C-alpha cells in the first residue's frame, strides 16, 4: 500500500511540474523568458524556417519558443495536453500563434498541414514515441517536411537536468535507439545530432 501511495505521489508531482504542467508554480516556470532556451537555436538551425513555412510545436508549454519561432516569419501553431499551458501560450504569443489542446499521439490537425514539426524537452514523456512520430509524419507535407526533436540523453538521468524521482517517469534512449524510431514510423530519413553535453537532437524527413 505504501509503495502504491508513493508511486501515485510521484506521478502527481511529475504531471504538475513537467509532464502535464499546471498550477501557479508551473505557469511561472513556463512563462520564464529563457525556459528551454538552450534548445532553441539547434532546433531552428535544423528546421531552417522561412516565411513560407508552417511550424507545429508539440508540447509547446508556455509558448516562449513559439514567440521565438515567429521571428523567422513563419506561421506558428502550438499544441499541448495541459489546458494551463494552452492558456499561457496564447497569452505569451498575444494571438499571433494558434495554440490548441491535444496529445502527441492524436494530433488535432489534418494530413499535411505543416512543413515543419518540432518538440522541445517533451519527447521523453511520450508513452509511445513511434506512435507520436507517425502522427508527426501524418501532419507533415512530404516536401519540404522536416522534424526536429530536442530531448535529454541517458547520461543526464538523475542529474539536476533530469532529477529523481521525476526521471523515473521519463524515457531515455541511446542515440542508436532514438535514430531507429523515425524509420519505424515511416520516415525515409532520421538521424541524431549532439548539439551539447547530454543533449540529443533527432532530425527526420518524411
């Protein structure tokens, strides 16, 4: 019984803080001007966005990256499964980005709506990464569609970047395993870059 209670508490804390952020503290964290800013430029470099692109950010959180992506001139859409984050992202982007409630495994968009899809520090919480990538592929245009996913490498598990007990609810993949997911999801190309210590950038094209 005590073990089940402890697991329930860890799940509840993980959801509140990171997996499905909600509450005053989470809103304050994800409204910070530099939240996950270490990932922005590697993702933008991989996607090479222009004014002709339409970008989907999956797990957009408070929308700070959406605001940064708007600077490229592209059209920006965000999706998150936390209603608190959807509201915050709409406020952050001041109506310049469409932000909707939804999950990575069942994206609320039509086929081929986007030229680019990204996900920043959310992928390790997806329960089925291949299912999520299939959805990414479905909503992408074949050309010039591309995906950039910034996630946390296994060597950071248990560090301040991915502390226990939250780390027990995340999925960490070695580079080789991570690189296999796009092919399993139907992408023609997928590879992993290392933009920084403990960082993985999965890039894929349909």
